[in-house]
């Protein structure tokens, strides 16, 4: 590793950072616009063309606002909490590959922040740290509504993290069958979903366009994972943590100005990261038709990134759609869904796919 | 499975609304400062003091409106008409006429009380002011001009919509030139200031037949 490699690493990290900020600006506007359309409204349309600069205006406003600090706060933790929300949100996306590795001047540059061989564990760790931000904010605010929000966040995150992890395990196990060994690296998981199924059954030959995504064999895990990430990012219908009607905004009630903006940023970065992770695990990440030789070189280098964005935004759209549709769940319903449906479901699915994989690898036990 | 089917039913509703709104049929809101909604015919907006088509003021300074006002927001002081240059066809005219729009509840009782239909309500509703004194509308702002248009409280304000005020009030044409009740004017309702235009009402003969 020489100086140029270090530069490439810095460039990659910066690229991920900028990408996340840009898509966050876009996503906030997109969510408001889609929500408006789903409620027969116009939505923001004043700042810039189609109101696309609305988020920039909102951010500027928050930037110039006073950061009110209530008297009863635990000062150190109160200041720390927003940073604990933002930093893991950005770090989580660092391990997600958002394009095919490109070659610049003979050097292989993977398009992701860092190709960790423990990528999935890293994601789980970061999403757990993000819970601390909410819990600490709730506790250190010294006010009852944030405290209630923090308590809810603890229970919610623990119950849904388990289901999310179990769904991930079955994906990892399945993807181990597609390669030489098991891996937690997201880049490897994506590469093992490349290509399409080669159908051998004669009358189903027409179906050979279906990509080798984990979505088809792991559909149950996909559904569980999707529900879990909606809960994990504290979005409707699982937004009990920041329920405006009951908790006056929940854990961020006592935050204002840029400190509030950091929570806001973290939430939307989390939505994008989690959707990207979902697309990576189940929808084949950046893989897709390459049109080899039919399009110029630069475009074909960009194409995987476009596939990645399309898949990610499909899931983000689902997030918005669900938010516009479902009312918030009650607390006991949330717990019941988590502990009585999702976790047993994920466990059963784990066993089913274990048996299926074992059958495929070793043959039936009676032979 | 009941929950799942309900879930997809809900998604279908919001999805359909999304398609409706994007294609332009479902939109129910308007971009207010640029687009105006059609106001109903009996909208209770800002008051207007009317004139007869010959330019005479209808108000005779009888103070019945002030007496009828439940909010006590109207102040009228009548004065005798100058004999050589009468302001109104009657004996007296509204020398001072003030309405405090902050107290007004827009009930319309003053309109009902008025014997000469001098005070009516237009469809204008943008009456925000920078201070409380400006909310008191005097004769200068209430009385329509001889052409039927209505003065604006802040004519130089960039937010003033002068086009809104140009529509002459329907009362100007519908009543007698000198307040004779038997007179049947031309039934040409052309709306009131505040961009509220509606179809002409039939004249009395058509209506009674």
C-alpha cells in the first residue's frame, strides 16, 4: 500500500460521505412529495424546481437556530447523544458495495467504503450503537417524554434486532452454498448473486431471465428483514420512539437547532443505509444486466451503481408507502409482533433453510 | 391472514391516491397565493359601502348597523346632507363610518339591518395588518369608488391584489338608482370583489313565474 492507495481510500470514504448527504437531501424531499401525493396534496414546491431545495432550506434554518439546552440535562451525555446517532449511521453504509469494482491505472478500486470480512457483524454492531443515541438522549434530557421514548427504543430495538440478525443468518448460510465458503463480506454476498438462473427444465426455459437473487429462495427472510429494518429505523408504523402525538417527539423533544438536525440526518441516512443493505442482501446489490460492449466504457462502469440505486429506491419507496398507509402500532402490539411472530418465524425459517441446504449438500439422509 | 389482506388493501388505497394525484385528478389543494378557490355566493368577507349607479352613497347614517352589531365593532356618525351637493339621496349621510375588523365576527347582521342595502359583504378575505390601528376600516377603505371597485387598505403593499378589487359589486347594478323599491334593475350579477363570480340570478318576473 503506497500513497496513491491511501488517497484512493480517502477518496472512497469521501465519496460515500457525500453520497449519503446528497441522497438524504433528496430523500427528505422525496418523502414529503410522495406523502403529499398519497394524501391528495401538492407538497413542497417553492424552493427550487419542484421544491427540490426544500431540504437545503430546512437545513439552513436549523443551522441558524438556537440550540436550547434545558436546565435539567446531563450535559455530557446530552451533547454526545446526537453524535452517537450520526456516526454509526454513516459508518453502517461504509461496508455496503454500491458498484462493481473499477480499475483505475491498474489498481483495483472497490466501490465501497471498506470491504470488511465481517461486514454484516459490523452493520449489526453499528445499528446497536445507534440505539444508545436514542436511549442516552431520552435519559440525559431530564424530561419525562424523552425518557419514555428512550425506554420504548430500548425494548423495540432489542426485539427487532434479534429478528433482523436471524434473517441475516439464513441469508449468510444460503450464500455460503453459492461460493467456496461462508462469508459475512457484503461484496462477496453480492457477487454470489450475480447472473441468472440457468433453467434445465425444458418447458420453463423462458424463465432464464430471473436473476439469482437471494430474494427468491429466502423470501420469508426478506419479509422478516424488511419489517425489522422499518422497526430498526424507527419509522411508521413502528415510530413509537418519536411518537409526536403521545410523546411530543419522543427522545428528541429537548433537542433543537443543529442537534435536532443531526437526529434527523441520522434517521434518513439510516433509512437509506438499511434499504441499501436490504437490496444488497436480497436483491443482488449492484448486479444487473451489463449490456457488455453495447454501451461506452464510462456508462458501463456507472451502470452497476444505477442498478444499485434503483433497487435501493424501490425499498425506500416501500418505506414511504407503508408510512403513508399504516397507523402507528400500539406498544403491546409491537412487542407481540416482534417476540411472538417475527422471532419464532425467523427461527423456523432458519431451521427450514438449514435442512434444505443440508439436503442439497449431503443428499437425503436415507441414501 | 386477515391482517395481511388488510395491509395490502391499505397499500392499494394509498397507491391509487398516488396515481390519481400524479395524473392530476385527485389533487384537492390549491397553490393559494397563485390559485384561488371559487368562493361561495354567500361568503361573509370584508364589508363594502355601496353607491347607487349615479354615484350617490347609499348609506343614510341611520346607525341601525351599529345597533345590530353583536360585537359592537361599527361606529357611525351621521350628518345632514349639504343641500347644494348631497352625498346621499336621503336627508343624512354616513359622515363617519368605521368598522373594527379585529372585533368583527362577520355574522352579517349589519347587512340584514341596513334599510338601504348600503353595507354588504364582499368576498375579500385578506385583511392582515401590521398593527391594530390598521385593522379599523374607515369610510376611505369601505366606500366603493364610483365605478364600483373597492379601495385597498394598503394600496402600495406588494401583496395587494388590485385585480381582486376591480370587480364591481353586484349591488351597484341590482338596486334602484335612487332607492325606489319598485324599481327592477338589470339582473346582471357579476360577482363581488374578491374573485367570486357566479351565474346571474334570474330577474323577479322569471323567478316568480
